């Protein structure tokens, strides 16, 4: 028998009850089209034999700790669904907060150079470094239609997935293969944003098994002895290639937030602001090139 309670109980060895229930609801809704009302009316037992077989296979994979987003192939982000696969990091709610901060449209992300170009419409030039699934770049392109968005990643697999997401969601983004530790010169931007690898190897002991065993380590971890190397290199590049008044946004590791802030201050950035995430951790940074 495949009822809702039996299904979520199978996941409680790995997940707490609330998360187990949420995972099952999400699978039933996204993969099998069942609403919560359908679930409560026991429509799970009315699935075809083929669907029940697939559902059981999904449960077996979940019981091994595989992320549900990889199993189903999609992740929710800022009200949209993005295709994800093991070659890209699964988008997090914290990164949604970063995008909302950028798109608040308070005008502060418009560079002074762009705002003084009165003879032509202002086109914001935006760069997303380490784009992964493309969730940041695509969201900004869709939420800020006046922006010309470029996105970089070192992974060909990630770029392929990001390009597919942009096409499906109707976003105009220019994707390029670039290594953030060997960034090319030229080009100037109004806004640079990055959610770079920031987890230190020593933190891995406290990480969930489904993250460690399945998500790409290249997108998660810093070099053991250089925990802020990606922030430093991106900061160096941003200082050289942001327009006057342009802004730099980072998603941070709270353990190194002040180290990153100090580095940007020494480069010459001004108006450096650190913002807390929903768990009151120092998660985001904004810095302005005056």
C-alpha cells in the first residue's frame, strides 16, 4: 500500500518529519501532478501500476540520500523551475534572497557612468561569475529586462544546463566558459555578482550526506589553505572592471565574511554592507566602486 503516511515514514531515518513530509508532497506534486487535496483524498493509491513503480524507485533513491532535485531533475528558484543535474549545485533559498536584494530596484546598482549617459537608454551590464544552473543570471535577466547579462562558469556541463534553462525560461543571457582564477581582461560592468565556492574542507564533517555525496565539490569547496581565494580574485577583477558607481554582490560564508569585507575595503571599495540571511547568518555582501 502506498499512502502518504507510509511514504514519508520511509524517509524519517534520514530526514525530520517536517522535511520528510515536504519531500513527499513535492515529489507527488511535481512528478505526478497530485495536489495536497488529492493526497489527503488518498489519490496516491489510485496511481497507475507504472507510476507506483516509478514512485517506489524515487523513494529508494531518496532513502539513499540522493537529493530530490536531482531525482526529479528540477529545482524551484524565485518562482521558477530550473533543470538541475549532478553537475551543478542545487539552488538554495539563501541565493534567492541575494537575487531579491539585487532586484529591489532602489537604483543603487545603476553605475554613475550609466546614469550619466542621457543621450541613449541605459543598459545595465551585469556579470554573474560561477553561474552553475544559471539561476542567478537568468533571474536577473528576467527581473531586470533593461540588463545585458553575461554569465561565466568553468564547467562545460554547467554551461550546457544553464543555456537550456535560459532557453526554456525565455531569458537572454550570454554564457561563456571562464575560470575565475584566470579571468581575462577587458569589458566593464555596472554590476558583478557571484556565489563562489566558499565551504572550507574542515566544515565537511558537519555537512549533510546528501550534499557531500551528490553535489559537485568543485562548486562547494575552497582550497584547504585559501578559504577566500575566489572572493579575492573576483574582488580584484571587479575593482578593475566595474564602472564608476558599479556594485559587487557576494553570497558569503559567515566564517569568512569579515575577511572578505576587509579585503574589499583595502582594494578601495566603499559602502560595504553585510546582510543577514533568514537564519541570522552573515550571508550577503554589497560593495560599491566610487
